[in-house]
C-alpha cells in the first residue's frame, strides 16, 4: 500500500510569505556574492590582486553631499558625509564602476577563445545608506550615475 504525505493547509500558507529573517539572509547572500565577484574579477590568473584601476576620466569631478546618509555613532544622529569622505567615496565607487576598455588587452587561449582580464572594472557595487530609524537601505549599482543618485550627491560646478 502506498502512503502519501500531504501538507496541512496551515503549512502551505506559512511558506507563501517569506519572513524578515529570510529576506535579510537573501540580501546578505547577494551582497556577499557581489563582493566575492569583485574580488575574483580583480585578480590575475595566478590569484594575485591587480592594481585598483583609476577612475574613468569623465568621473574625475568634485561632488557634495545633499543627504544625510551616515549614522554618527558619537551623536546617534544622521549626518552628511564630509568633503573628505565624499571624495574618498567617489574615488572608490568610480574605480569599481569604471566601464572603460582603455588598456585592456585580449589574449587567445589554446582552445581558441579570447580572454580579457577586467582589472577590477565593470563591477557592480553594493551601497548602503543609513536611515533615521537605524536601518540601512542597500542598493546594487553598476554606474557612477546610479551611485550619485542613490547617495544624493551633486556635482560641484567649477569656477570659471
């Protein structure tokens, strides 16, 4: 005689809505995978870390923060990043989202395929900004423009 196992109706409804813990776990996995892929893509065939690429020439601009995105531990309040923090943030993000092919060379493998070492370019970047309620909003960006929009940065107009 065959025995069939059936779920009770309450089991079926429990699995329809993922809980907060499940969502947080999936988000943590996604951020971890993005970080690992950035590290792997920035290594040569021997596993040595390549130099961090310079920002693309078009992103060598100055920006100011227009939003409070940093949680200050000392005052327990949100604040805008300082000019130094903003400059460092822009430099790091622009190098990771660099889409320039300048200086990249292809080499042909024995099986006929071509390989290009991306030198840390063309990556996605997981960014986070603090919220007033103590939580963090996270977004994955692939361009400097997306990062600027998410972080609330504005380009400083140069004096002519």
